[in-house]
């Protein structure tokens, strides 16, 4: 899930994503046909490999027959069976379509294994969901994928690194437009650094178009968060021990913001404060905050 329009992006107008796109010899994207304010043009799902047995990353939402039909056509036209289905994380727009795929596309999934990193929310299917492990590697003809645990957006979030292309399937950790939301900023920043350290040449995101300038994009994500963090610390460090609520900080940092937007900004500030608390840079006293 994402928030649009908060980032300085290279392209202000997102180009239209076709329903089916062959992005490289190893990668075909099938759009989840679930557009919305939190999914942009829809959830990107990816078929990986060059042989008959391939891997599907993510499954879109439940109850979207248009997506199932497009996926069926791609599998049928390419004479493809799914060896594995990988779920990047538990959000409904990534795991929701799994039951529909297993039920309606049985001819392509009869020998398929479903995998997901363990978390508090698991798939409710008649098929066992196997546990992905950090650093685990999978191979099909033409493609080798390595799993990396990247918590922050959710606790169970993973990315997949495609060796043959030096590519990363980033799911909701990095997006084709806008900036991502997160459950835990401390973990999220570590996950961004992990991806940056992989030095990918291309990123295939969970929403939005392919990212062909991945290093610059990741660096921007990190800088964007650190800039907000510096603003918070500056207010607290110059307050002579005064205690601030999240809304107090918003009123200083986001001067003139409407009440409705201020609540959303306070939620964002709270994530930064929790990260700073873990880093022992701030103190929390009676639900308010001060400089350490």
C-alpha cells in the first residue's frame, strides 16, 4: 500500500501500465486490474523464468476475474506451469488473489508450491503455505531468485533478487511513483540500506512502472526520511526540555497545515519518533516527547 504524490520524482506523470508486458527475456508483468488511491494503477504481479516451469510473484486481490483471465491467457499462450508462487507480504492486494488462482487455474498450478515469509497474517487456502527463509535461493530455467527479508512496510515483507538481471522485485518497499508507507521506520530504513547495498541495476516494484534509476531512487527515499528526522530533532533540541506531542511538532514543522492533514502528518511524525526512541535520541514522557 502506498501514499501518492509526496516525493520529488523524475516523472510527474506516470505512464500507463499495460495489462500484460514482457519486460525482459525473464520477466513478464501482469497487472492486477485493481486500481485505486492506495494501489495506483494496480498491483504488479510478475512471472519469472524462460522455461515451462516458472515463478509467480504476488497474486493481486481477491475477486478480480479480469486479472485471472489475463493471467490464464499468459500461462496458456506461453505453455507455462507455475512451479512456485511467492507472496511478498500479507497485504490483501498482494496475497488476496491466491485462492482464486489456485481454484480457477488448477491446470497451471497442480504441482505448484506457495511460499511466504512467516508473519502474523497467513493465507487461508487449502494448500500449505511454505515458509521462505532470508537468503534462500530458488531456480527455474532462466532465472535464479534470492529472498531477502526487508521488514518495515510490514514485519513479513520480503524482496526478491534476480541474479540474471541484477534486478530486485521490491514489492511495497520501493514504488514506481510516490513514497511507501511503513509500520516501523527503524526497520524500514535498514531495509532500504540493504537494497541499496545490493546495487540493483533495475527495480520491479509492487506498484507503478519499472525503476531504471534504482540507486538514485533509493537514495532519495533515505534522504527524504532523514530530512524529516532532522527537522524533528532540531525542534526538540532547541526547546530547553519542553515536552511535545506529535501534533505539537506538526504545528511547528508543517506550519499552516489543515487539521485533517495535520492528523496524517502526526501519524508520520510518530513513526519517526519511535525510530529516534530506539536510537536513544529522544525520550518519551507521559505520551509526549523531548530531546534526549
